[in-house]
């Protein structure tokens, strides 16, 4: 599955792909003007198509950004790092599970190569991709080092497994932190209602459509 988006006012290329046994979304994000780009998340078997598409668009892929470290989002990280000679970014609290896949206690459905992250993501950090400005929002809950990537000018949030259409990331996993998830979702509820949300699985939504966000614990806290 591929969903294509171009926002000319922000000179942004954004293409959403779905790969792997968990039907995981990943994003090819680029600046139309400067032709600089990044890949966000690396599900199983995504590499060939993303590399080929990046070449078609004339993008220079500068880095791989990971929303979190679960295997379905990192399976092709080692290959992309080697093939494109790019750094891998992940939050420090999820870094060990990238270095040693499965160390978080979550069973692996496939063999995941180890990869050393090159840089740690931090809450509030600004990443520059050509003329695009990406803010890192640390959203622990589904995993300790889960993050979202927010492009305020373009009104887009890439939410990983923090927020889905109508629901949230699984909180029964070994390293999940339910109490932190409610705070993370509260933060996201403060974004503009028309912010388009591109989740780690499933169809996109908007902040405004998820009217339960500020009261997520009442809906999902049990």
C-alpha cells in the first residue's frame, strides 16, 4: 500500500508505505525544493522500494528516524543504514532494543539484524530536512523511548504506535508504561485539531477527530 501526499505550500514530499507481517507504515519524507529527505521507520522488506522511490524523486536520503524500537518498525534498519550509508536516530530509552532486538522481551516474528544507533532523539529536538522543520515529541507509553515527529508548518504528525485512528498503542507489552501514555496523549491533544496524523499502523486521522484524546485514560485505562 502506498499513499502519496504533496503539500506545495510547505514544499513537502510525503509518501506512506505499508510493509511486513504487522502491516507497518513507514514514511518517505522530503523537501521538494532542496531534494533532501529522510525515511521514518523501517518495516520488513521496505528497503528496496523506498530506495528506488527516493531515486525516482531525486531525493538525497540523509537519515533513518525511528519512532520506536519494536521489531516491526526496525527490521530493515540495518540494511538501510548500510546501503544508503546513513545515520540511524532513535530515543536513548529505546536504543538498546535496536542494538539487541528482542531485548525488550517482545517475541520476534522474524530475525532482526542488530544495528548501532548513531544519534539519540530528544524531546523538543528540531530536525532540519532541507526547508522542513521536524519537532521530536517524546511520547512514552507504548515503549519507553517512543517519539512522534511533528511538522507544524505542514500540519502533520507522524505518530508511530502512540496514536492510531480511534485507538492507541498496545500497553500490555513488557516495557509499556500505561501511566506515561496518558500524559503523552494529553500532550498530543493540544496540537491543532486539523493536524493530520499518520500512525504506525492503519489509516490516518486528525487530532480533532480523536475527541477522546484528552480523556484517554477513561477510555483505555481499564
